[in-house]
């Protein structure tokens, strides 16, 4: 096998993160976020998002973050709205439903929600106490197929949610690839201003593990630490996680690595387009979904690992290719060479 394009977390961690963890390893610190690294990192992230009023908490995993955030916001009779393709609906093994909250799904275009999509759910559920009450809107950026929200789209969602007294929650598992996409016009500050709560997942962005939950709405801050504790998410050694954040953001290493991942994906995309193949979606992030003849896919899979995403017809299918901070350009070149040799 030449190389795996299956995901963006197959490699370990950037060497500078390992060096920072080793350097601080034997320094004694207080636990549960009272250490100097946690305090320094919170100051740093508040500066990056341009919001000194945000509360910031760490948590260890993607699904756990969604579970804790959503269950902490909703009352027992309230529900969360998401695209039918959303991660909390498809790939989290019913984690949200296990907290006794319904996920109200709606069709979407390019896996992104619009006010019209949300309105369709409200029209069915609103002011009917025989049904669950939608209270939270969940979006992901970039989406599971690599599409991103533009500033105008997020503004529209934010305004709609505020008009209808809904909370807006962004799953930012692929923050790096979204912010560094060539057509992105959103900033960290924009997202902090336009959402009630979001989280930043560093596991896909070259750290050991962790997610930073950023709470912008004062109404959602109350007793959140109790929610973390009850969900087994209050970590004694938060310092290990914050050290990684400091290393990634103190000199913008995070963005340099994200640009690399995206640029490798775009190099693949350009080569595939030159062969006149189409794409399932127009992605400018580190995930691309070319539609290839099945015989081409079979030949490529002999040397490269990737997911067969969707059957298009009996002769062709869409595959998913994912690049990362560690994807070597030589691996991309070898994939392109292999593609060009297949008739």
C-alpha cells in the first residue's frame, strides 16, 4: 500500500507538540484547569476569537462534545435540528438520543442548513405540546462532504435563530480546513459573534486529542462545569491539552498546517479535473469526492486506501480522498501518476 487517503487523523502529532509536552512534563501544576498553561491558553483563544466574554472548556472527543453541549442546553421536551446528513444524526450511534433528546432532521443542499430548512421543521413542530419543541440548531463547518458556510449564510442562520429564539451551535471538527479554504470568508471572530456556542476539534488538526468548547451566550454558561463532571468529561490534567493549543497558535502553526492539507487536496482535485472526471460536491477543503469509473477505482485501490463513498450508477462511484497536515506531496504525486496510467 503506497498511502492512505482515508482520513485526516491517521498520523500522530506534530513534533512541536510532542516537544512542548515533553518540556512541560515534570512541571508541577494544579489540576482541573487551574494551571498556568490553561490560563495562558484561554487568554490566547479569547484573543483569537476577539471575544473576552466567552467561556472556554476542554473535552476529550468529538461525540462527547456534541453529547455534553446538546444535553446541557436542552430541556427534556426540547429537540435539536440538523441536516439529515449531519454527524449527530448519522455517525454518533444515537448518542444524542441516548440523552433522551430527539434529533429533528431536514433535507439540505450541499449538506448545509438554510433558514428555509429550519422553518420546515418549525412549521411541523412549533407550538404543539404533543410534539417535541425545537430549541437548538446544529451545523458543521466544513460539512461532512467538504462544503463550507460563507459569512452571508452564517449571518442568515444567526439572524433566523435569534428571531425564533433558537440557539445556534457549530460543530467545528474541521476548523482548520474550513478557515483555510481558498474561498472562505469567515473568521474566528465572525463565528464567535454569530453563534451561541461552538467547539474547535484539534484531533483532526494535528494535536494529541481534545476539543475546546466556546460558549458565547451567557444563558448557556451557567453550571456547565457540572455538566462536564456528570458526563465524565472534567479532566484533572487539562494542562496536557492546553499546552498543545499554545504550541499550535502562538505562532500560527495551526494555520500553516491546515493550508498544507488543503493544498494537497486541491492538487489532487486539479489533476482529477484534467482527466475530465466530475465531483460529487464542490469542495475546497481537505476532503474531495471525485466520481470515477469503477474499474479506475479498483485499480487505484490496489495501491491506495480510500473510502468508496456512494454508488452513482452501475459503472461509476464517488470516492472520498482526505489529506492532512502530514500528507507528503510525493504521495499525492504517486496517486496522480497512477490515475494517469489507467485507461
